[in-house]
């Protein structure tokens, strides 16, 4: 009951501050909703498409074992055959060669947690399928990884930072600093930035990678995670406002990626993602919109610089069938958080493609 009260209290807190009406329709949110004139790409349904997937897992050299479900024994493949169909328009078909030509000589960086890694590898595979003989390089060093398509001088980068804000080691222990982004220096100079963060904010107990949360000079042993997320994203928004030149860099925020550990969320109590072979086909996902999505929308609505929301939450909620479950090469136990490749993240990147070229 306490957790429910906190969630309701926080939701009320988010909307208790008086905001001008135009703040909700500034370029940050408005651009994402109007990617194709009057069409909202994020409202639609999953349909079977025999031409899918967009690439074969065995022909892409960039998929980590963690996401390579077919290689590690997943017996079904139907989850690869679903295409997202918006209600009032069509998504443009992804063309990797066109992407490379348009972004020739540019740097594209995914910044965030392992969901960013999911999306980064997906985009690399989608492009590679169009130019399988193109010269490429794959480099991984610490928090940074990159795939370069040398013939086009296009570099796809991944910067791993689960909270976006800083996680540092101090005498007191591991400290999550809600108002600090020193690592942001590494993101400058990118021509496109795609941010993502939420997955690790929910981790508690032994699975959380910090001992304290710090805001200003105050150390907290714990904090309501939605409130902490709000404060952390506000710091990120401030960084974007201060450091990004929209004439040189496009900025996206990839919406909250859902999990499927609790079957009651889609009206199948006692079940998980394990053994699921089809999407949820209802008109409304029973669990509703995650509160974290409200946080994202609130922060984006206040930003001065344009940030385009890839609102993937609802369409991803329907995909209870698209997780590795037990068919992962590097994730022991049940994985209902990440996504198989080929799979759902390919749709995220089709939405990115639509935002860039529609």
C-alpha cells in the first residue's frame, strides 16, 4: 500500500506545478507527435509480415550473445515476423543505403543503458544488411563502442551510462549524483544523439550499483526512484540546453522500454515472457502507461532545445513475445527486459528513420 501511495503522490507532484499551455506543445514533444503531418506513428498495431525480419541473425556480425536468441536455441521465430502498422499512415521502409548516403561523414551516438545497446546493435545490423560487402570496423573500449562503415565514414557509437547522470566512487562508497554529468564531454561533437535511461533506476537492494544518492551536498541512503529519475532527467535536460546546438546536432530521447515479468499486466496471471510466441493484441494494454513515461513527458515539455521523443513504450508493451527469456548467451536466468535481435528494436530504429526522413 505504501508503494501505491508514493506512486500516486508522485503523479500528483508532477502535475501540481503550474505550467503554461504552450509548454506542453513546444518543439520537444510536438515534433515527435507530428512526424508525418497529421499521422502519429506511435499509435497502431502489430501485423504479420512474411517479408520480415529485416536481416538474418547469422549474417550480422554485431549482435551480442545476450540478444542473439536464435543462435542460443529459441525454438520459435514468429516474433521476428511482426511489423508495426500505424493506424493512419505507413512507416517508410528502412533503406540502409539511403541512410548512409544522407549521413555520410557523420557521427551517431546512442547514450544510455543496455537498451541503448539493443538499439545500437539493431541499427548496425539494419544498415549492414543493405551493404554486406562494405568495409566495417567494430571497436569496444570501456564505456564506448563503435561500428564504422568505412566506405561512407559513418560512425555508429554507443556510450554506456545507465543513469546518464554520474555514478562515481568516493570514500563514502558508490554515489549516484543526480545533479552532475561530467561524462557529457564525450558526447559533444556527435551529429545525432539518442538518449535512453530508466531500466537501472528500478534496481534496488543487491542489484543496485550504488550505495548513496547525492543531490547538492546532501547524501541519501535511498530516494523514491521516480523522484530520483525526475531529478536526474532534469539534469540531463539542463545539459542538452547548455551544450547542444540544434543546427549541428539532432537529439532524440528513446522512451521507456517495458518489461514482461508480471503476467497480470497483460491479463495472464502467473505467466512471464517465457513461452510467449505472440504479441498482446488487445486495443489497450491492461497495465496502462508507466509512471516513468509521465516523468519523461514532463521533463521534455520544459526543455528549450528541440528533443524528439521516440515514444516506443506502448508499442513495446504489446511485445511480451520478443524478449530473450532463457535463450541468451550472456544473461543467466530469465530475461524479460532486453529484446531479441532481429526483433523489436528494429522497429524503434524504423521510427528513428521516419523521424529523420519523412
